[in-house]
C-alpha cells in the first residue's frame, strides 16, 4: 500500500512538472507571437489552465515531501502528548478541509461538463477540461492528508533527518 501511495504522489508530481513545462511553452508562444506579430488564439487562457493544473497536482507531492510551510511555534514548546494531540487535530482538520475542497472541485468540473460551460476567453474551451486536473489534484491531496492522519494516529511518523527540519518549517 505504501508503495502505491508513494507512486500516486510521485505521478502527481511528474504531471505537475509536465504542466509547468506546458505553462512555459504557452507563455513562450505568446511572447514569440507578439515579437513576430502573430497571434495564437487562447495562449493566455491555456497558460492559466496549465499553471492551475501544475499548482493543484503538486499539492500532495509537496505535502508528502515536507515542503509545505508550517508554523511550529506552539508545537516546539509543547510536550510529547500535547504535541501529538495538536498534530492529530491539525491533520484531522486538514483532512476535513481537503475533503470539502475535493468534493466541490469534482462537483464544479461535473457541473461544467453537465451545463456545457465554456471559457469566455477567445479559446472557448469547455471548462470541465481544465478543471479536471484541479479535481484530480484535490482528490490526491485528500488521500495524502488521510495518509498523514493515519501515520500520525498509528504513531509511525519518522522524525526528519539532521538539519532538514529547519529548512522546511518556519
């Protein structure tokens, strides 16, 4: 199970990297088009879609690699039992919020598909297409938070190595 979850998070990370490169390509096409006086319809919209896809697909991968910013002022001063309780509360709350985020993201994509909602930009893209990576990214983020909550609940959290903690938390 652990390998499958890690593969899921890594796949989402690779997809995010792909969409980051796609953002670069769309922005580059727009810049070159302005420089050489030609216009490719929808470049700004597609750059925005790929940027959003990159951001949402990277969320779970970033969480699982301890790259999210955390403020640990209270946790540093708390004893082990209070710290564990606060961690459980934090992951539980984050799981609930991620579930709501995933639910509404999936619902938004489904409604856009059902109502044939299209972009108001020049590209007139059906909006459910760029909303799919957002929905997928939020569902994977939900899975990652459930994973983190279960790890904390079981007491299997591995402490970070060496000075790694200082570079990841503020």
